[in-house]
């Protein structure tokens, strides 16, 4: 009789263990499903964050481009004015002293020709 009680007890323990294992497996599956949902929500949040940052970076780049264009145009305008002033000063100087200007031009030409021929 004790053997039957032990066998029955072992069978009950085995059935309880199987039921516990089934509950554990079900709990694991529920946790996995919850994790999948959390990962999907996280992926969506990351996508939204990235889209927001992309817009922000585009706006910054556009502003930087406009600033660069404005600065470049201002620099070009300043250089053009300076070049015009130098051109006018040189023209005035050549009109005042044409022979000296011709001599300087001939000397510069001679130096360029000497340098050019020594390179060959």
C-alpha cells in the first residue's frame, strides 16, 4: 500500500511539474510577446526621433549655406571695390609717369622671361 501511495504521489508530483512547466512556458511566451511589443514601440520612437533630427539638421545646413553665400558675396563685393581702386590708382600713376611705367613693365617682363627660360 505504501508503494501505491508513493506511486500516486510521484504521479501527482509529475502532473504538478508538467502543469508548472506549461505555466512557465506560457509565462515565457507572454514575456516574449510583451518584449516584441516593446521593441516595436522603441523602433517607432527611434524612427520619429531620427526624422525630427533630420529636419533639424537640414534646417541648420540650409541656414549655414545661406550665411556662407552671404559672407562670400560680401567678400567678393569688397574685393571688387578694392580691385577697382587699385586699377584706378595704377591708371592714374601710368598717366602721370608713362616712361617710368614702361620701364617697370619692361623690367618685370625681362624677369619673367629669365625665370621662364631657366626652368626649361
